[in-house]
């Protein structure tokens, strides 16, 4: 969906003075669907599904959907044997992160709230209840979790922003967890690996843009959320640990470089209105050419 005809540029990074009451009681919780894409990641996925299974969330209001992007490690068969209540959508090949998330959301017909997770996250107790409560209370349309490194010693993602050139920024990345990461606030986007979104709103704005394949589709979704009148809130009480880039390491480096150079430019071009795009376009193109040159030199050095 092209939003260039809508006025405005990225916003939503200020702290909130009134936000985040207590997590909802069990009887108040809405129906949710957890959507997880995977590709040859059974070892990580198994741990993720076990963490979901022990969440304190009513089973009659929780469904889990795994979208398998052509795994060769027997993932679908293993899920059916160990987690028979989990719905599996199997693809013959890798359709990418965005397409898999959209597939899962379409299968979650009765869910009021969608929860999107990477297969390489582990959820702390109360994660699901904390993450979806602000949406259920009507405070926002989207929430972003606090993500820690795999050993829990550093911040991986504490809400997302970007610079004017469309380069994504993860608040707190690499920092030691502290009070600065523990207050709720608005942010531009939620990390696609640990987020929730009102299902009706997700459908209204067209879901993830499948043209991204991977990387930056979450920034684009957040930017479009604000432009469409929604909001994104960072919820530090919803905490998980994340094995960073567990799936992307399987891709050739040249594929990752193309996505990492192309997708910021695509995001800015899509979401700025015409007046603001005209102002920033020279800097966007200069950055694009510089990053292309740097990535090309990296490729030459490694060959």
C-alpha cells in the first residue's frame, strides 16, 4: 500500500505520562493467535513452543500457527508429534518473513489480536498477557516487547525508530538492561519478532508488505500504522530473550546485503509524502550509493 499521498513523517517516540495499567485478568483476555514463521529451525522453534505452552493464558482463547517456509529438517512432522494443537501451514519453498506472517494472520480468523514471534525467542512468564493487554484496553493498536540477548545480559530491542534516511534503529541495542529500558512509551515500530497487533487494524492497513521478503517490513508496518491513525507502544513488562539472526545466518551474505541496502530506501520512498520525499531524496540516494559501494567492497574482500 503506497502512503506517499498522506502527510507527515515518522513520529511517536515520546514517553507516555499515562500508560500501561495492570495486565488483564484471565476472564478479560480476548482471543489471540500467535503466528511464528520458521525455516529449518526446529531446535529453536521447539523451545519457543514450549515457552508458549506454559504461558498463563486461557487455552480456549489462544491459538498457535506455525508457517513453515520449506524446511528440510522435518519441522512440520515434529510439530504434529509433539504439539498436536498447533496449526501448521506448509510452504514448498521460502516465501519470506512477510508472506509467512500474512499467511498465518489469514488463518487466524477468530482472533481479536495477532501476536507475531520469531522462532528463536523464549518468552518470560506473563509475556502474552502483558503484551496484548494495552491493545485490549484500547490504548494502542500495536505493542512491542522488550527483547534481551540470548544470555540476557544486553538489550536486543526496546522499541524501534528510524533516521530520516529510513535506517531502522533499535532502542537500547547492545546496552546493559537498566531503568531506561523499563518505562512504557510510544515508538515508531515494533520488532516483527516479538510484537502484537489488533487483527482488524492489521487487515485494514494491508498487513506486512511482502515485497520486502525480509528486513524492514516491521519498520514499514509501524510507519504505516501511525499514518493510518494507529499507535505503537513499547511494553517492557512483556520480556523475552532472542537468539539474534538465527535464521538469517542460513542465507548467502550477498542476499542479505541486497535486502539491507534496498529496503531502507524502499521504506522511505513508500511512506514519506511527496513534499518531504523531495527534501530528503538526495540524501537517500547518496546513502544508497555509499552503502552499495561499501557492500560491494565487502563482497570483493571476502571472495
